[in-house]
């Protein structure tokens, strides 16, 4: 399976966690500008996967919560983000 496929499976699980929390879901939809149909269409788009990770990485609490739900070390979320389109080099604004 390719990298985006592996990340995509986890992102699908992450989106399920986000969707289960009204506050997180509301913030995610506003930030991405996506509605439910767009979410379903874009879930395999590497750039969209990057946007999902950007959203998660904005909050330490969200990182911790979703890392636990995905059963991955929190640092792996940042590593995954660095491998997707649109990532900024570490230390860049």
C-alpha cells in the first residue's frame, strides 16, 4: 500500500473521531470549508489529508486525543504531515 493509502486509513479514523465531537467537527468544517459531500470526495486527496493533519496539529489537546485514538505516538502525526503536499519545512512559519 502506498504512503497516502496508509495515512488515509488513519485519517479516516481521525475524521471519525473529529466527527464524533461537535466542537471539533464545527471548527474543522469552518477551517477546511468542506461539507460532508466534499469530505467524502476528498478523503483520498493527499493535499486534503495534509489539511486534516494541519487541523489536528494546531492543538496539543487534539494531537494527544487523536494519537491515543489512532494508537500512534503523537510525534508520528507531525512526521506524517511532513510527507504530504503543502508541508512547510520544520521551523518555518
